[in-house]
C-alpha cells in the first residue's frame, strides 16, 4: 500500500476506562479511540468488562466506521474497557493481529485481554520458548507473546504476579492495558519510551490514554503520565500504583513531539504544540535568512512554521491546502499516477507563492521522495527561492521500538550530506534542527534520540531477563 507521505508510519494508540459501577463504556471508547485515530488507521477494537464477562469486538478500518457495524451496543456497556487503534509493526497487518488480543479458559470464557503500543525486541525468542512449553499461538504479533506469557504464569499464580513475571521477561517499548474479569492494569515500559497517561471523570471513572488529547475527548481531567517502569491497577478498591522494576530510566521517544502526537497533547508535562513552535524559532536562529513567506507542511509542520515566523518576522501564510479526505487505502494502479499523489494531498495557492522567496518547514525528511515532489510543486507555482527546513535532526537510523521506519538504505539523510541533499531536492538552501537545540527544547536528555544518533535505550539484540525464567 502506497504511503503517500513517505514518512515514518504512526504507531498505535491505547485507551481504557474503569469504574466500579456500570458506565457508558461504548461511547467513552468510541470518543477516546477516535481522538487517537492519528496513531493508527488500519484497524481498531475494544474489550468491555460487563458483569464479570469480557466481550471483544475488532475490525479493520477507522474507528467511527468500524463501531457503526456493532449490532448490539448493549453488549459493550459495562464498567471497564480497553481499546486500540492499530498500525502494524511486529507481526504484520493480518486481521488476526488486530487488538485487543484475548485469552480464554477451557470453558471458552475470556479471562484476559491486552492492548499494546510499542515493539518487543525479544518476542521471537520468548515465543519459541513458550511454544516449547506447549503454549498455543493464534496470531503472529509480539502482543500475543505478552498475552500468552501472562496466561501461562496465571496457571500457578494470581494475575498481578503473572503480569509482573511477564514484565521481567519482555524487553522493548510498550504501553500496555490489560483487562481481566475484575481489574484493569495500565503499564509503561522501564524507559517510558511510549506515552501513557491517565485522568478522571467527574463520576470517579479512571481514564487511560496514549495521549492527553484522548482524555480531553471524553471530558476527563488529566492527572498525570505514568512513570517509566510503573504499573497501575484499578479495581473495586480504587487505583493502586507500583514500580515493577528498579531499573527504570526515563527515555521518552523524542519523535512523539516532532511528528506522532497530536499538537494539543501534553506528554510528560511538555506541550507538543509548544515544542514544535520552539523548533521553528530555533531553526531561524540557527540559520537566519531573508524571505517573503513561511509555509508549514500540513499538519505537523505548521506549528514549527508559526515559530519560525514569530522569530523571523517573515509572514506565515498557509499556502499549501491539504485534502483531508484521501484514504490510506486509496489504490493507485500506475507509477505515473503515484507520482501525482502529492498533488492530491497538497495543492499550492499559486497567487501567494509566485515569484516569492519561500521558507518551507516540514517535521522531518525520511526518504526524501515526498519532499522532492513537494518542492517541484512549489517550483511549478513559481517560487523564486525555496529554503527547506526540517524541524528535526537528520534521521539516520531505523527504529525498532514501535515505529515503522524504512531501513537505513532508504533514509536519505544517512547517506547524503546537506549540500548533496540540497542538490537532490533542488532547493536554494536546506537546514535541519540541531541535536543541541532539540535537547534544549525538550529540556533534558531523558529522551530516546536513536533515529538521530543510533543510540537506543534498548538494544535490538535481546538481553538476559532480570529474573523469573519460564517454569
């Protein structure tokens, strides 16, 4: 399937609610998952706890379209629920990998359901080990390894201990929601790479979301982000928190702020919008130039363009119009038409661009092919000069922690210098946000910068587990 933006693909989004008594779980999940739709548009699903039983629905497609096909909404009205919006990473895009994934007992009753955002680096070895223990697998994703391992440990212990044993074995990036027949668990990996926060409704319902914008969508008051290595449990006695590892070290994914998260979200006390505006300010300060207008590539490049305009005094003009109705499943049969896809996504306002010196700001440059097509559009619109700015440092390494990145050979900044990139793109000048300025904007080095530096908090080669061999 053609990726029109030639960007890193979105990850996934998780959303959950818990209340001691019955609530409108269906509507809360629909609103919350819709607010996280940008994190995954391939498929979605939910599991609802109703009178001690877990009912699950999942389907390919967008949230609102999929939820319309639920015939009996009453089946999904209970006191707790977890949900997921999917973009496939590990395991591919098979329908059987759509989340939440659930496990059943010998009577066919669902005892456990899991929604996961992230990627495990050791899931293949763990799956092989579980397979040798006689554990049956139905799907091919790393999420099922988490599910089956919890289920395996539940043979001999309670569910919370089973989850803790599982967490001591898995390695990688994960924000997890686990629904049982009487509890909801929310878990963030030991580095806090993937985001997860919680809030509360006025009636005391706990709400969990990959981003705070999900809380806003259902009218929940933001409480806080989960800490790295934290597990929260909700049950009839309220909310309980614990650190499940002593080796926690905060390393939030920096690309959440650059591209993935919604601009109205707050992640670990940082406003996504303000970090993007600040990146535009820094881009001008790094390399001041004279120009007639600033354009932000919709949508994630727009706040940086606003910041650049504020710092430079050059007017920001939304001279690229985005068509918001192209589906990701849009089929284009010929290469000639595929090359024209960018014209369907973005169209210039020629009167604002003709014979002008233009600063174009995008969130990043990945493969470079879409940037090149965009620049050609601006040239055809009569731009006199094109100064291209990336609101992130050069992406030189692929990610293996929950982002579907092209391999290194397709990351154009990994092999070309800035002068070579200027020549390839056909621009008057090119600049990237410096690592020093990105760190300053984020306020610390407590982030994952692996795609810019090649140094990740988790090794792509699985490490020995802390404790708890499979027995």
